[in-house]
C-alpha cells in the first residue's frame, strides 16, 4: 500500500501544499478526482491574490468565479459556493463563449481549443479578470495561472507579467510554489 503524505498544522498554505503533493488520477481513472484537486487549488489560490481596488463594490460583495468551457471543472468549483475568500462570499457561474463577463472576477477556462484562447484572454485582460486554466501552455499564451500535470501531480505556472498587466499582485508565498513563465517561452 503506498504511503500518503500528511500535512502538518501551522504550515503556510497548508491545504494548497497537501494538494500539490497529492497525485492526480492515474491514466484511465476518473477525471473528477483530478478536477476536485484543481477546484481546491483555484479556491485556495484566490486567497493569496491582492485584487485590484475597484474589483468589488463593497467589503461583502461576492467574488464571482466564472467557468468557461466543457468538462467537469465547473462542477468541481460548486462545492466552494458560499464559502468566503478574503471576506467575499464565493459565487460560481457557468458562462458560454461570447457571453458578457461583467460580473466575473476570476475566469476558469477548461475544455476550450487553443485557437480560441487569444480572444478569451484579450477579453479577460480588458476586464481585469484573474484567469486560470488547465489548457496546455495557458500561462505561456498570456493567461495568469496555468494548471499543469507534472509526473502525475497537479502543479501551477504563473505568468507574472500577465498578472501585473491585469493589476493583480500575487503573494510571494504563492509565487514560491509556482513555476514562473513568460509569454512565448
């Protein structure tokens, strides 16, 4: 029986570290487990982002996570509906391509063909949305946070320049855990 890693209390980013040390589903296993890990990562990473001052209408305004694309990502995010991130209750909304993203703060893109990414990212940049995706090379293509599979583990890449252009400041604690990438690398 394989040994499992346990997270000790008192660690910075405890749940995120546990998730990063965990494995995604083996090939052929059900994808929902992988998306549960990815959903937890999105929820926890949002806590380590300094959002632009004009992002929220007030201190208790909701943080709206919009999910664009096919696949189980949106369903995995549903379990976090109503939980709070930095004092903001989390709302989850599915959006369709071309739909207005006006109330979104965080855009999760999954199951979308690469050829559509440039338009999606351009639209998100104009709205100052935090973008997260598991589409291959997402951060290198201009997204802010790309979720990647490295040797069966979910990891993440951060495009710091894209984050700065969208007026987000990412915690140094989160940056230490990420692979930093630049567009075009």
